C-alpha cells in the first residue's frame, strides 16, 4: 500500500465510493473552506482498491457531494474541478483527434500505384481502386484508435487532450471501435484480393498490417525501442505500395512465370515509387515526436528524436528531404520514373522548405514545434499527389 503521489481522476473515487458504501471506506475527508484534505490509500499501481483506513458511510456521501467525474484530487489534497469545455474547444479537439489529413498515408499507396499500373499496362479499374482506398482508410482508423488505447495504458497520452480515449473517457469503447474497423477494413481488403493470382500480394499486405500492431501493440511496442520509423517505412512503402501495384494490374501480368519469384513481375518503377512513398510517410511519424520528447522520455519511449534531440532531428529532417528530392531526380534522369514525376514533385517543395525552416528555427522550443507533424502531413499529401499527377501526365502524353 502507498500514499497518493499523483493526481487521481475523481471519477475513479466517485464510482468506487458509490459501489462500496457497505464496505471499508477508502478515504476520510476533512472539509476546509479552501481545500478538501484527503488521506487516501491506494495499491502500488494506483487503482482504486479498498484500503484499511476505517471510516463511516457519511464519508461517502460527502465525497460524492464534493467531487464530480471531471474533478481531480492533487497529491496535496487539493480538489481541482475542471471547467467544462466550450463547444468550440471540443470541436477543435475532436478535429485534432480524428486526424482527417492523416488518412492520406493509407490512400497514397493505392492512388500512386494505380496510376503507375495504368501507365505501365493501360489498365485502370476506378471502382476497385476506390474499394482499396476505403479498406485502407478503415485500417488506418484502427491504427490511430488502437494507438490511442495503447498510449493511454502506458501514460504517454496523459497530457494529450486530443486523444480519443481522453475525450470519450472509455478505453474499452475506443478499443472495440478500433477492432471493428480493423475487421471491416481487412475483410474488404482481402475480398478484393481474392482475384489476384499472385499469392505474395495478400501476404505483403498482411505483413504491413502486422507492422502497425508491432509499432505500439503489447507485448511488442517496438516504437518504444526506436523502431517505429523503420516499421513505418516498410509497411507503407515496399510492402503496401508494391502490393497495391500488383493488385491493380491485369491478373495475367501479376502472375509470375513458372519457377520464377513472385516478385519477378514487379517492375523497378513500382519499387522506386514504394521507396519514395515510404520515406514521405515516415517523415510524418518522425515529425510527430519533435514536441513530445519530454513525455516520451519520461514514459520510456525511446524514439529517434529522444535519442538525438531536436537540433540533430532538424538536421536529419533536412537531409531526408534533400535526399528524397535528389533520389526522385536521379530516378527520373535514368528513366526509372517519367521525368514528369520529378517536375511535378517540385510543386510540393515549398511545403518541405517551410517544414524544415520551422524545425531549424525552433529547435529549443518544443511547443513551437507542435505544428510540425501537420506540416509534414501537408507535404506528404502534396508530394505523393504530385507523384500521381506526374504519372497521369505521362499517361496522357503517350496516349
């Protein structure tokens, strides 16, 4: 047993007090005009279990009268009653929690690979592509919601008001919704893949989904080891983009020759695009850690930013952006990708420059770096959208 050392949501005490009136009380309160002094005992993991402190039923009545579910008992006994959020603030928090622009990470591999398949084979099935987009969005929603659930259990999101778990107050409800989205998205995805003759395609997409769980799900939590970025690159780049390419070309072209590798039908252009998409997606994850280094470190999450710091992180971001555009140019010059891909991708360069500038000029101010992840998402949308546009331009030129 231990004395209370951290703020405890009053909801926990109120619910417990309501259900334990005929058992040993967990608290004895002493009213005070300025504060409510409490002597509360908890077990080591700070769950509301009964302590040995004797009391009487009136303690519970007083506890319920003073505390409300939105209150917090501080370590010194001060009761803080949180002010209700106004509708505008709630709207803003829900908008941040939904993360609508983030779903581009699921859509980009589908759209870019569809454009590449159209350029290479002349085959395009818009309905099938739309189905893949819907499935990808559902799976990304699972990934975002489950990450909120897993982060809430480790404490990483305790100061994150836009967490869906913090907004709803129901970890179980969020988890059930996440699992439902995973089942629905995966069901649609693999039903669309049932006509693909290349057996490697569903395995690649299954592996990409597994990477999402390995990132944050127990007992793995590889993001805490600093492996989140490699997992992100692998899942959205070589695995998802390559698989979606093979799933959107004519079945006859997706079938490897007898004795040949299942990857033998994957052209170098598709591999190149998968690398570029993997990098741009990983930049979003990398930038999302700039403003939360202190919280990550306190909870044992050793992300690359925790290890290198913001200044080195800004330098790494700058090099990564430069490498991405240099690689795009080289691939275009050597004919691996249409040159229109390079010229169109430069349209999004302004977003990248703005992002790097913010990281470099505010390396010592974590709060000022908070918008960085949104800027990275904007660049990702612009860059991958321009990749698709470049491929479309190429198709129109050869038609």
